C-alpha cells in the first residue's frame, strides 16, 4: 500500500479524514458560490456559462479584465469554448480532449511585443472538470505540490499522460482513504489539495 504523509498545520501526523477536514476548512481559493452554481448546470452549459467558467478559473472578478491581452487570462480560448460548447468526452476520448484543449494557443499583443501562450493543462482539466460535473479533478500547480508533499516525492510531470495514469489513480486512492463517497466529498478533496499545496515549502521542512 502506498504511504501518504497526512499532516495538518502543526505538521503532526493525523488520520486521512482529519487531514481532509482541516485542509478543506483552510480553503481560500476560488469563488465557491460561483463554482456551485456552474457545476449544477453541467449538463446544459450555455455560451455565457463557459465564459463564467473561464473567469472563475482565471480569477477574473471585474468585467474590465475579461478581454484579450490581460496577463494570466486566456480570454480568446475561453471564447472558443463558448462558441464550441464542448461536452464531456467518453472515457476513451479524455486524452484527446485534454491534448486538444491544453495545446491551443493564443497571442497577447502589447505595444512593443506579442507573446504566444498555451491554454495549458491546468485550464484544460478545469474545463473537463466542469463538463464532467466534477468527476475529473483539476490538476494545477497547487495540486501537484500537494501530492508531492503527501507522498514525500517529486512533483508529478505536467502532462496529459501524467494526469491520466498517475494523478487520477492517486486521486481515487486519496478519495478512498479519506472516505469520500459523494461528489460533494470529492470537491472537499479538491479544496484540501489546493490548500495543502498552496503553503510555503519551508513549513514542511523536517
């Protein structure tokens, strides 16, 4: 059986269930009310909903920042999602879905330069998360850091293959160990991983 290091803020060993409770309670991330409203509509997303997903994921809270050429805002690709209205892929098509969306590029144009950027795997898994009604977890830098801390190992690579063949089995094992039996519980695990991975590395020094 894989060994996980379940720690709470005092950095003492604890049970998986207590780890989940403590770190979920420390979640200070994205707008949870907006998340709940969107995830409830996952079978009937409109174009506007996909833009709301983009604003949620990219941390946009002001309409004035929802436009091209804004740092860390993949506006043009989220607009493509709003036009295309993607559906949840079949299990055999998940890899192609993630490869296709994560590889899309957009260009930010500034007065003295243009910068080509990728939509990226974090956003692609967020898109998959919403269209699947939360069945597929989001895979971002905080989650990778959290998994590395739990396993006391190196971070997982940020690739589609790593997401599918390493992270998804780990997430399922964590869910089983933490007693996550419902979709709400899986969201709590998402939030706990986000919180656990967000802390400074120095806190975890032995």
